[in-house]
């Protein structure tokens, strides 16, 4: 694996993953203003340097999906953002921006995962809620007791859908 990181494709995957992680931290720790600046920079660099043709549609689609999923969960009482300003009355921008940032990984750092349905589902069902839990703790967001199990279901199903959609035919550079 270390040898693969010395290759240009391996470096691009590492940069892709690192950019997402830095964007996640900027959004969660920096709030909406810093998160928006970081996300805008990461998304612009991704689209200009690494994105596949038409990949912007995935980023836009995940932005809409995030607004629907997390916005719906907020309306159902899953999140308490306190006095935070909400985008479209549903979510703080920092939380909403995590969705298109996640989408930057789909055809790159996570491309290998979509070939392994069971691992994608289990990984989504575990890492999705853990990410929300960590983000909520760092950002001072209160979560309803039912939210993390709901997120496990959402992310498990989302990753299952991604294995169906991206696991066939759409191949990306991956470290193997």
C-alpha cells in the first residue's frame, strides 16, 4: 500500500481523503463561515483538479440529499442546533456542506468500497453515526436518542445504493 502512495494516482487518493478530513474539521470546529470557505476551496480544487467529467452532478445531488435527509431528521427532532443560523431553515451550513464534501470521495478514495457490498453497508452503518456523534460533540449539537440508530439505517442504505450504482461499470483509480 505504501508503494501505491508513491504513484501519482495514490497521491491523488491520499490528497482527496485528506482534503475531505480537513473540510470535515473546518466545518465542525470552525462553524458555518469557516466551513463554507474551506468547503468552497476544497470543492473548487476538487472540480478543477481531480473530478471526472460530470462529477459535479454527484456533488450537487449529495448537497440536495443532505438537505433532505438531515433536514428531515432535524424537523423530526433529531438535532438541536441551539441558536445556530440554519440554511433554508433546516440545517446549519457547516452540516449541510459535509454532504458534497463526502461526495468528493465517491469516485476516488472510496471507489474500491463500492465493489464490496457487505463492507460498504457495514462501514456506512458504523462510520456514518460515529461521524455524527463526533461532530455533534465537537460542535455542541444535541442529538435525540433515536438519531444515531436512524443514521445507521440511512448510511447503511445509502452505501448499499452506492454499491449498486457505482459498483458496476464505473471504475475509478483505487489503491490495490
